[in-house]
DNA sequence: TATGAATGAGTGTTCATTCAT
DNA sequence: CATGAATGAACACTCATTCAT
C-alpha cells in the first residue's frame, strides 16, 4: 500500500484517452520539439492522475511514459500541483469538446432526450478516466477545480442543448415538466455516474451486473422511459 | 501536493462516523485493554481513510488519533493494506446496520418508496465518509473489496425491504413495473450518489446548488415522483 | 562547484569542536539511546555547517558522521533550517560557556586586559568553526540568529567581566578612557577576528604571515600595548 | 533552506558594485556584442556570488540578470567554478583600483593615517559585496584565490601609500613605532572588518549599534586616536 | 554568436515498517 | 501488552551542464 510499491504493481492497463495524438513510445520524439514534449507530458499526466489519483501519481512514471526527462516536467509545468491543475482543466475541456458535437436540433424532443441519455452513458463508458479524475478531485474537496481559471465558462454544451430541447418540448406541449437544464443534466448524469464509477464494487457487493452490456442496454432503456415520462408529466402532478 | 504537506493542511473536519463508542482522547486508555485499543484504532483508521483516501492516509495520524502506539497498529492489523481492508469491511457492516433499522411494513407501497428514497438521501448526507470510501475503493479498482470475506453476505437490508415493498406493490396492483430490487437500489442510489459525492465540483463547474438544503428538498420530491411513477407504469409501456 | 561534487571532495579535516563527548564513530552507539543520538547529530551538524556553510551542508553527510539514520534527523530536529538554528544556538551557548571560566578578579586591570586579549585570540584559534558559523550567518544576513529565542540573554560573560575590569581600572585611576564594555568587546574581537577568519586569503594576497605563531605572538603583544594605552588615555585626549 | 527556495526569497537588494557599465536590462543587447555580453555576465555574477555565496549562487539567476543565455556563460567562462574565480579576481582588481585614487602625499603623517582609516571604513561600507566575497572565499579555505594568477601583484595600493606615510612619519620623528605596512594594513582592516561584516549578528546578540551612523562616527574617532597614538609610541615602549 | 531544449546526479523530506526493550 | 527508536526505500524538486539547431 505504500504508494510506490503496491500501486506500481497495478497492471497498467492502457486507457485510450481519445486524443488526437496519443503518446507513442515506439519511436522516440525527435529531440527539440518543445510543444510535442509538452503535449506528451500532459497526456501522460492525464493518464497517471486518472489511474492513481493525486496522491498516488508519480512524476517519475509520467516522465517515463511521456518519454521525457523529469526535470522538463518542472520547467514546463512548475510542479505536481500545477500539473494536476492543467490535467483537470484539460479533462474538462476535452469532455466538453466531445459534447459539443451532438446535433439534436433535428430530433423530436422525446427522441432528443433519449439520444442525450444514450450519449451520456456511452460518454462515461468511453472516458472512465474522466470519472476517475472527478472522483479524485472530489476526494480533494474541489481544492483545485476552484482555482482553475474560467472553468465555468466552458460549461457543458450539453446544458445549452438541453435547454433548447426542453424549450421545444414545452412549446410543443410534449413536456409539461418545466425542469431547469442543470437539474436535468444532474439527473441524467446521476443515472449513469453511479453504476459506472462504482463498477468495481457493485458486482462484488450486490452481484449487480453493471458491467454486462446486456444489463446496460436494459438499464438505459428503463431509465430513458422513466425520464421521458418524468418530463411529460407536470411536477407533483395529478 | 506532497501527501504530507498539502493534505496535512486540510482542516480536519470532524466526521461523526456514528459508532457506539467514539475515540475518547481525553483520558488515555489504561494500559491493558486490547479490545478497546483495537476499536479505537479502527475508528481512527476509518476516519483517516475516509478523509484522505488510501494513498493519503497516514499511519502516524491514525496512531495519534487513536491515542495508540504506531507499532500496535501493526501488531493488531498487520499492515496498512490489511488495515484498509478492515476499514472497508467495517464500513459496509455499519452502513448495512444503519439500513436495518428501517421499518416499512406498515406503509403503503408508494409511501414506502418515498420513505426509502428520503432515507437513502439522508443516509448519504449523514455518511459522506462512506461515499468517500466507496470512491477510494473504486479508484483502486475494487482491489480490496474483492478479497473481503463474505462481503456479499451482509447485502444491503435495503434490498430485502425493497423486495417486500415491491412485492406488496405488485400484489396490490399499485405497481406494474416488476423491477428487480437490486436494480431499484441502483436507481435510487444513483440519484443521490452523484450530486452528493460531486458536491465539490458541481457548484464550481455548473453553479449547481447541490449543497443547498432547499435544492435538495426540491430534488428529492421531484425524483420521488419520478420513481414512483416509474413503478406504477408497465415497462416500455403504453 | 556543484555543491555535492567539489565540496564533497574537500578534505574533511577534523575540527575539534571541544565538546565533552565528540562523535566517536569507531564503535557504534548502542542502539536505542535517543539522547545520545540526538547529541551526536547535533555535533555532526555543527561540524557540517561550520565546514560547508548553510547551503553546502548536506543532511546525508551529517547522518553519516553522526552514525545515524537520515530520517532520525528529521524526527528530532524538524528540518535542515531548524537544525541549523539549533546548531547556531548551541554554538553561541558553548562559546559563552567557555568565556565564563575566565577569572580576572585577582588581576590588576592592565594585566586583566592583556589576559582577556590573549584569551580572545586563543579562543578564536581554538574555535575556528565558530568564526565560520558567524561568517555563514552573516552571509545569511542574520536570518536565523534573529529568530533564536532569548539569544541575547546568553550575552557574552566576557562583557560582564570586561565591565568589572573597566570599573576597577577607572576607580584606581589606571584607566582614563571610560569605554563601554560592548565597544571594548568589539574592539578586541575585531583585532583578532579579521586576521584569523581571513587566514586563507591574507597570506596569498598580501603575503601576510597571519598563520605563523611567531607573527601571532608579535601581533598580540603589539595590540595589547595599543589597547592598554588606549584605555589609559582620556578619549580625544591631550 | 533548500537553496532554491529560501534563498530565492531573499529580497534581492540592489548592490551598486560601482562599475563603469552596469547591466542594462531595459533594451536587450543586440546580438553580436561578445565583449558586452561577457561584461554583463561578469557583473551579474559578481552580484550573485556576493549575494548568495558560492553554494547559493545560481547560474540561472546570473543569466537572467545578465540578460544572457545560460549556455553563453559556459562558452565564455567554462563553468561555475571558473566563473567564480573570474569574479574573485575582478573583485580584487576593482577594490584595488578604488584604493589607488587616494592622494595622501600632501598630508601630515598623523592626518594621513586618520584619512586612511576613514577611507577604509567608508570603503567597506560602500562595498559590502566585497566583504561578502571575502567571507565566502575564506569559508572555501582560499581554494580559489590561491589559483588566481598574479593575484599578489595587484597588492593593495593602500600598502604602498601606507609605506610612504610611515616612512615620512618616522623620518619626521612623529612616529616612533616602525610598523611594517602590511601589519598596519591588517590592523586597520581588522578594526572595520569585524563590526561591518558582522553587522547582522552583533545587534541581535549584543545589542551593539554597529549599524548606527552615530556609533560609527564615534567608533572611527576612537580608533583613529588609538592607532595614531600607537604609532607615536615606541613598541613595548616605556 | 546565440538559443532553448534536454539531461542526470543529486538533495531535502516523508512514511510504512521493523527492532529492542 | 506496549513503547519509542531506528530504518530504508521512495519521492518531489533543483541545478549545473550539455546538445542540437
């Protein structure tokens, strides 16, 4: 449990962070490419912090994975804390960028909600590292996210789209429940965050099949129905 | 970000773990009371692991808080890893014990569901340390929970009660959705786990008011309605 | 000039710090003797800081010389800075203790002054490490000495004795110059501090024989005369 | 106490080293001016070594202050050690140059001595950086000064002038003490070196007012009298 | 001539763990 | 049963120095 020991032994499964140019250790970067090096370090750091949390992350490992010299990390990013902050900001930026590509304008409101939920679930499955980073930062009590400049400005595009969908739904009479989009976002996120981020304990403790694609499909359908119906009904409603 | 520094500076807010006999530092335990000492250490360890996660937890602090000698921890619990395992098992045990006290037999099924949901939310609010422990263990990829003996045997009493409620509901015709109780548990847990365990990032990133009691009350009511209605309707239903 | 390199190569000449129990590496301290270990560390640290100054001092070397584990230094003294502070305080304490043993009561004032000056010179020759520590602390701009608790309380006993001698001299009519004892102390210290603490540069730059005992004897006699005469004459005097 | 930290935080008070062409950071040197760059580096290095001593000096800071590239320092000066040697030689050169401007031929010997002493004190006050460099080099046990080529050739002009003054004094019968000029130089230097170079510890430890201009004036007068009288009297003399 | 990227050997410090009493 | 001393392997971070352009 000493950080350096047991944690170093964890099999370092490769997580595809899904960036354009993931670190490629096979052929070493051609020396003097400061931007490239910086990028590699950041990628490696995202990996490391996602894998091990803030306390467990090792600068050494980041350097090795980034194929860079440890000191370079310091000259580029200052220190571990600041590197972590960069990682966190980058994570939010990327996640939001992914959400931006949704095109829900053309869909009927009910269908749009269903699509959004599907997207959210798949999103979480594709980016477990983001969930891990979130968990880490909340264990840190939000110490860092609070200091990130203009973090709220990159507010989820999901929310913007959500608002449009809700507005259309209300206008068309499809939705009677005039939820605010942030609350709807929380609702949707909740439904997938728990089973996915607890996918290591739930099966053991409850025998829940949360990692089984079949279960997921069923679960998705079920909560889609639930949420859509929730929107169709007036709150507290008769 | 060195564990010892920044983490040591976190104000150590007192978390009432809600155990029978909290550590009493005022007068030092009188020598030979091995069971008492052991208990104190365990309590202190629950505190520590909840506060700082596995990597951030410090044996020194546990010893100090338990008013015990560091070496005792080793003679009683083996090493940090095993102590963490004991903490995790104890945490589950206690949480389940808490859930056992619910008495829903007399309530009408719909009301019972509402009560269960209220209980779940309050439970999480009362035991943030448990959520933190869960997050920690999932960051560890369930490494430890898997090794805990008979962990699934102390399955959530919530589930048992859930099953009874669901059965009664279906029998009475109130519920048409024949959900399995584990899935219902996951649904309910999900709805509260996310906003509570992310209560440090959500306000910063989305300006969400998840920590505001008013918001919580409103949120609870809303999702209670949603879930009850979900149970009243046949799945996929017309 | 990298601290660790060239400085490590300096021949580590043994400086007798003149304490009761100097570090004895020949037979290792018998384990569990915390006071002994602490003392050894302090001695080794005095050595190290005198030799290399604050920046050049190495905790590693201190540990090795003290026959102790590096971590112990931290558990006993906190950190390098605090260890340095302890060294500085200890140095002053010891120097003052040495000065306390002078017995000048019985000497005729003029003779007492001569004796004091001889003592001062020999003192500096015997404790070059103290001069080095002084130089170090002044290079640090007194950063640490200022923070040492009650440092001025262990004011030089020399000054007390100086005052008595001066008073007797004035009373007997031997001295007409009513100097204040601190100024006299500074005068005496000055006359020996410079040639001794610059004994490495003066010979090279001026060919001065400051390290030659003969020269010292001559110099001592000369400045003794000078100072005594200075005291015999009224200031600014005719 | 890590060099980089605490030492970096010292407020970097500007010391006027009194050179002809101080570093001008305002407009960057235009490329090809090797002599200018070299000079700037040397100046910055004098500054740095005086401020922080040999161990505390940082090549990075020197480069920044000189508005030069770090690698240039190496191509011009070899390494830190050699740069330090150049700094030391330069320091001696400049100090001696300063001393050369004294014109004492016209003064009566007694007055000349008084003037020399005043000059010496003021010299030290004006060039504390030189005292710091001296202290540094002596802490290094003269390692470097010994290797500087022809260092003794630029012997203090003070000594030359001292010799003339002494000769005139003896010739005129004003002085009976036939001191050799180096010893007299040491005597004079001593009287000011100690109170000035220990100006950070003396006030704290003895409450001495060595930094008070009033005290200095008084001290100067007192030791001027003392030294002049010393020269007027035959040594050991009756 | 000049630059900025890159390196590697330290250096202070922490912490889980074991030893001796 | 209990204690406090002692250990050693990391770890974050620094800095003189070299390399490639």
